């Protein structure tokens, strides 16, 4: 018999999803057990098949053309084929008319037969209900996120408030004139112009300040309407401009309003302006992140950081192959590092080189699996809640002990204080020496000579991680 395999993975997370590769493997195993010859494998990936999905399923739509009398259609489970009763009925009728069998979840159905029509119909109903539940869950989560990211407080410079008839704040909309001022200022500050010079220019062009230029009754200008460095600094450092929601002085997530500058630009500003403020207040220059750590991409020498009249740059002390501006290189390397740290699980970090740690990870997985089994047994009524509580306490103690053992490994300790979802926040709180240590421990950085033109040129900064991190 000729078998057509259909696999599908949807974008919505259904909990026990299998990848298309796994689905295909299992379907092929079914075919082999039954002695069916796999004629074709059709795959729709990352596409929701519920009736709310607006996308087509190209592979699914070709089934009509592909299925021949005497074939068997193999799917991993009923919901892999369709999550819509109408689609089920179409498929059922097609299979029945063509004389095609349908196999899923280890059973094969003949759709001309009453009992099989009932059984598959019931599965289709259940699949549709599951799709509805997933959809509701996703909508609820989206709504909650949206609530959390809604604008609040004073309307920032660059935006205007949009309110409904009742006067409630609905959203912040970009004010084009002010957004242009911001982008212009940011460009000039990032290219090295001083805040004072930018302020003078804004005033000379008569650009109103956030407070607005007020005119006295006599038509005379109010001096309070002039720009000054600290207002401007505060203004362009506001994460709100990058579309970030700030709570109690900290970025807590994405806002629902459109950003005026990119997130990357925001962090470049933070790096540049906080660096500058240290310079003026302390008089001592903090060491650069990568001096003595990054290597020359041409000759392999360790780069030194030097200072010209205007700014610091990394330079190859041996043959002068490379000279790259610190304020462009550092924020880039930091952003790559932070992104990496955000994805690292401290407990399973770099266990590859450490057999003890590998055992501990294995042990941890087993303990957690046992805990799940007991919880399942209790849920099925095979165990009293009381007994579960005792077992749980015992297992949790063991789990905590293994977790502690894993987190105490020197290699994990290197990242314990920075890794995880809050990496960005932790990183910002580190002293420069600790930052340098983290970079040194985690990455090899090679810097090539910059090609012409301004900007970061990420392709000329080669980063190799020292550890393979489990994600
Ligand atoms: Zn060199």
C-alpha cells in the first residue's frame, strides 16, 4: 500500500508539540510496521490550522491532488491534520470517495465505515475544542501583555497623548517635529558632538524646549525656554524613546507605542553618556572593556586602548594593524554578551567538559521526573495529598542540594551573578573590572581593521564563545 505522510507544527504552543522531524519519524515507523511504502511526505511548518488561522496550508491543500485510491494517509495525531470540523468533513469525504484509509495515533480508519466515521469525527471535535482553548489562552496572554505595556504617566517629549471621549489615555503617538529633533540630536551626540554645542544649535534654530518656548506679553522671549545639557541628556537617555516601558526607573518591558530610536541606539547613548559623565566627575578614565583582552584580527596581538584628543580607541600596539573607536566597539560587544547571557541556564552551563556536572544534570532531571510522577499519581487519586506532601518535601530537598552543587562549580560561578533573563540589569550594575573578567572568561574577541565609513561594523568584530551553553 502507498502511504502519504502529512506532518504539521503550528505557531501556537500546544504544550506537547512534536517537531515535524519527530512526527515524520513516528509516521515512518507506523508505515514500516504496516508494510506501507512511503510515497510522499507533505509538511506544513509553523502555521496554525485552526479556523482562526488566516494563513494557507500549502501542503495540506495538495492532499486532494496527491491521494490515490488504495492509499493510506498517515498523520501523527488527529489535530495534525486539521483543527476545524469543516476541514475534517472535507478530508473524511475525500478519503471515503477515493477509498483512502487514514492512520493516526497508532490506529487506521476506514472512513466508509460507520464506527470509524464516528471515532474520527469525535477526535476532530476534540481537536477543535483544543484549538479554541489555545486561541483563548493566547488572546488572554496578549491582552495581559498589552495592558502591562500601555503608556502611563506624563507624555514624553517626542509623543502626543491620544485620549478617548472620556479623556482616558489610549496611546502615545509620535509627534513628527519633536521626533525629528530627537533623531537629529542623537545622531550628532553619537558622532561625538558635545551636548553644549548641540544645545546652542537648537537654540539658534529656535527649536522649542520640552517645556515649550514661552513668549512674554510684550513678545519678548523667556530665557527659561532655552536648551541646556542636563535636560537634553535626560531627554535622550529616556528608554521610552526606544519603545521601552519604565517603572520605578527601570526598564520593565516593551511598550505599546512606536519607538523613535532603536534599542541599540539607546544603549549606545547610555554607554557613551555615562562614560562621559564619569570622565567629568572623577577625572579618572575607566579602563575600556576590551583593552588587553581583545586580539588584533590581523597579527593576533592583544589590543591596547589609547586616547586621542577626542576619544578612546583600541589599537594594535605591535604593528598598528587595527584602530577602532571604543565607544562603538564596547556597546556592540556588550549587547552580544547580554543577549547570550540572557539565554544561559546557570545550572546546565558548560557541563560538557565536566563529567560530575553531567551526572548532576542527569540526576536533577530524574528527581524532577519522579516528582512529576508522584504528582500525577496524586492527581489520579492513587496517593493521598498528605503522602504527596511528604514525598515532595523530601525530593525538593534533594533537588535543591543538586542545584546548589551545580551552581557552585567555578565555571558556573563565572556567570551566576549575571546570567539569566535579567542579565541586562545585572550587567549594568557591574564594576568595569568585573565586566572585563566576564568578557575574558566567556569570549574570544578579535577585531579587524574597520572598513571605511562610520558605524559599528559588527562583521569586523569576531566573537568566539569559550563554552557551549545549553539553552
Ligand atoms: Zn596587529
